[in-house]
């Protein structure tokens, strides 16, 4: 038996890797749009009062609207 470089665990073929049993992350897309300054301030204030980020709030609002359709 000769020695070889590399990880011994890589030689095991019958075992599952963590990546085999976990969901792959969904690809995200950045969305930009213009918003009136007063509405932007109101949105940020609402996010702060809700203890959420603006991204979380907007994502929830979009998901709610898409479910309504």
C-alpha cells in the first residue's frame, strides 16, 4: 500500500455528503426602483417600527400580492 496526498474521506464513495442532502440556495436578483423621498422615509420608519429590514418588508409585501393573484 502506498501513501498518497489528499483527504482520506474523499476516497469513500458510498457515503452521502452534506451537499447531497441539503437544498441548494435559491439565486437572488437585485431589484432597483425610484421612490418618492417622503415614501422612502415612511418605509424606513415602518421597517424600524416592525423591527425588520426594508428588504424583508418588501419581500413579504410582494409575496402577499403574488399569493392574492
